[in-house]
C-alpha cells in the first residue's frame, strides 16, 4: 500500500488510447490495402522514481509502444502527454530533439546498439554535446567519466578509450544505459534491456537500473517477456496480448492474483522451482492449458483477441471487445469474466478454476 | 589491479603509433595476392609518373631528325613520324593520364557519397528526387556524349579539364546506387536508431555513424571508378576530345592512328601506351577484388601452400 501513495503524483509521461497500424504493401492487384494492427487502445502512465513493466510474448506490441513513446514513429491515433501536455506529432526538428532530451530509449541488443567504429567516449560525448550539457572537451571528459562511474564501469579512465568489440555484453549494456543517462532524461524506456545478456549478469544490470531509478528519480518503462524480472524490478505490471492491454496493476497483485486468463497462462509457463515440487507431488495443474499461439495481427480475431486460445471463452468474447473492469483497487483487467453485467454467463468450469485458485492461495497463506 | 591486467595504456602506445600504422597498412596491402599485385602495379605507375621524366633526356614534344625509328639505344621506345621520343611521351603522358583519372574518380566518389547516402538515409521525397537524378545520369551514355561534345566543342576548351569534368559527371551514378542500397540497410540498424533517438543531427549520423561503416564499399567503388576514368580518359583523347598538342596516353594513340602507324608497321608507337593502360586497369581491378576479399571474408580463397603449411603445423 506504501507504493500506492505514489499514484497521487503527477505522471511524467502518459499514453492515452494509443493505436498503431503499419500499412503493408500487397503486390496483388485489386486487393484491399491491409495493415498490421500492432497496438490497439493502449493507455499507460509513468511516474518519477517508479518502474512500470510491460509484459507479453513476442509480437504483442511491447516494442511498438516504447518506440511510439520515444517518437521513433508516430501513433496512428491517440495522445502522448509529457508533463500533462499533449505532444504535437507534426512538430519535428528542434521540438522533437527537446522531447528526446527528456525521454531516452535503451535498446535490447547491446551488440548492435553501439557503433563498432566509435569508442566509448564518442558514444557518451554525443548526447552531452547535442543537448549542450558540455561546452568543451574538458567538460566532456569530466562528464563522461562521471557517467561511467554512475553505471559502475570502473576504472572509468580505462573504459573511455575502449571500442565496443573490446567490451562484454554486460559492459556494453552499461555503456548504452550511460548514453541514455547522458541526456539527463526523466523517462527511460528500456526495451528488453536484459534479455540479450548472460543470465549471470542480468541481475547486475537490473540492480543498476533499480539504483538509478531511486537516485535519479527516473521513470522507467521496462519491457520484458520475463515476468520474474518484471516483478523484481517494477512496481507496476501491464500485460499485453496481441497489441491490447489485458491486465494491469501493482506487481504483487498481478503476480499473486492474476485475473486475465492470459496472465494466468503466462505465469503458469514461467519457471518456478516451487511449482516443480508441486507438480511432482500433486500432478500438473492444468487450470490453464497452453494452446495455440499469438494470432495474425493483419486480420486479428473479432472481439477479445485472446478468445481463440482462452479456455474460458464465451459467446460474447467473439463479438465484443471487453472493457476495463476494476477487480481490486488499482488492479484492472479487460475480461468479460469479471464484468458484473456479464457475470451470469460465466461458464461453470471457470468458476471452478477460480475457486481452486483462491483455495490454493488461502492454503499457502495458512501454511506461512 | 586493473592496471596489472592492462600493461599497455594508450599513452604508452603513442611513441610507436606511427610505426604501427605503417605496419598495419603494409599488412593490409599484402593480405592477399590480388591486393599485393594490384598495389605493385599501381605503385609502379605512380613512380613512373613522378620519376620517369627524369630518365627521359628529351622533351616529349621536341622534334628530331630520327623520324619513325624503331626502339634503339638513343630512343628506348623509338620515335614518331615527326621524330618525337616515344619513351618521353609515355612517361610524361602518365602524369596527365593518372591525374585526370584520379581527380575524376575523387570527384565522382564525392558525388556518389553525397547522392547515395543522402537519398538512402532520408528516404521519402528527398530519395525520390535524388534517385531520379541518379537514374537520369545512369542512362546517360558516357562515350557517345563525349563524341558529341568533342565534335562541337571549340579547340581551346578541349583538354584534360574538360575530360575530367565529363568523366566526373558520367561515372558517379552507378556507385551512388550501390551506396544508396548500403545506406538503406544501415539506416535501420540499431546503432543508427539509437543515435537518432539520442537526438543526434541527421548529417552527423550520415557522415559519422553510417559512412565509417561502409567505407570499404566506398573504397572499392572508388577503385572501380578509377578503372573506368583511366580507360574512358584514353578513349576520349583517342576520339580527339583531348588537347592533341599535349602528350598523354590517349593522344599518343590518337596520333598513332591518324599517322597510320599500324599500316606502316610502327608497332612501337601504339603498343606501349596500350600496354600501360591495360596493365594499370588490370592492377586497379586486382586491387578492387582484393579490397572485396578483405571486406568480405566469404570470398577469401586459401592458397594451397598455406593449407599445406597449416596441415604440417597440425601434424607437428
């Protein structure tokens, strides 16, 4: 509940009903122009000193959301609000550069996000120069060393002349993070920053980001497909499926009491030593069978996009897109199962699964 | 502790940096036999252009009484029908021919970089306009255009400068297309996107992030253009677009043809410049393939000798 107080603060960056469609060129004559519905109706808010994790499998539109927020490309519709003001997509040039000074992107792959022909100093000096934080070479060197110390690349004097090929994956990602910090941003959009790294150094990078989040009061958007690291690092979790947000709330709420069948599926496939024991003792818990895969986004399923895979799919799921339902304070989901007006139509099997789930949660609590 | 791991800091490297660079360039130039052959041929002609005239004891345009003589001790490569020394003409001619080819290739490469990188990076309307210009120049036939200009241009503007300009403008389009394609594949690379999202200036992205990464393509394209400009320079001069009172490889061939050296059996008049041109172009082509091989390791062919040596090492 302590975390909950932070919500009273003003969000620094907000996305309101973002949509993004990528038109695709079809060579067939006379065919209707088609497009990929990459992101649909995405709303989120980032707060200073707080991390929001965006979780979902590949192709769910997580990266597209981050790139729209970084204004790599513009949304088809919807607003981005920075410090409460709508961003004008038509203004480029100086206005865009000013926006990017505050919102920085960290890329997934540190092996390709650094230019092989430039050394560490060059990479860090450019944002310092572009945004006018350093006026001369001496100031650049001072600030580069300071940045390297901030991301724990020490001794900084040695790293300053190194080229990307002389660094390990973890060191490169630190350089990439330092480059994002060089602009002195308020928001960092981290696009799967640890997924390309060796498992042994993931935790280091996560701890580094955690420290920066607190020290610099940064608002983080942490994109990941690994629900465990999301829980470790982020205060809030948003779950995306096929371009739509399906569930969101405080990390602990979402992880401990997942409501949307997709979140339940995601959690059931995450490796968890405890559950291995449970499975060995009691047999597999097949409340949420994993079946199918993410649908085509060119012709997405009608209604709820998860219904072809959903074990609890009802007739209405194929017809209407579910609205947002508050299941607990600050915890919401887009699912008809929790929609009071649709409650009568709940299939028996679901209620049973829900009851089993609740009972198990109770058992665990009692055991503690 | 870290200093113990890295005994050589950049400061310590500095005194020998010059030697290391020379060593690296030598290593690079001798990295495969095509590169070595090409470099040797090119260096030979450059030395010939610089020091050759010191060996020639006659001016290339001075007449003498030895008319149309075959090679002898007095005239190493014989004389023309007006008594000019062919060796002198050849070595003095190397200067102009090399210089015209080189300057035209440089100018052409600059155009290639500007058009290719700008159209590839910016895309959209800029790309449409620049691509249109590239395509217009691509279908512009070089040699027929040269012949047309040669037959209309007044004599006082004919010469190396006109040829250089003509060569520059007829040789850049192909390379520009190649560089445009390379830039298109570079612009969506992560490091370019991250530079863009960190607010970097577009021109700086093009010339400091993208260009250094495709420099081997530019180098190869430069050498390829050089081959074309050397050959086309000779062709233009042979067609009479050059200043015929100057001695270059092309005008030597022009005079040999107009004085009917072939019919008169004067092989020493037209063979030396012909051999020079083909040898130089072959050398440059070797160099070009050599660069390709260095830049693209998949093209590398290991020599049998090296393979045998490696086998021996393994056995030992």
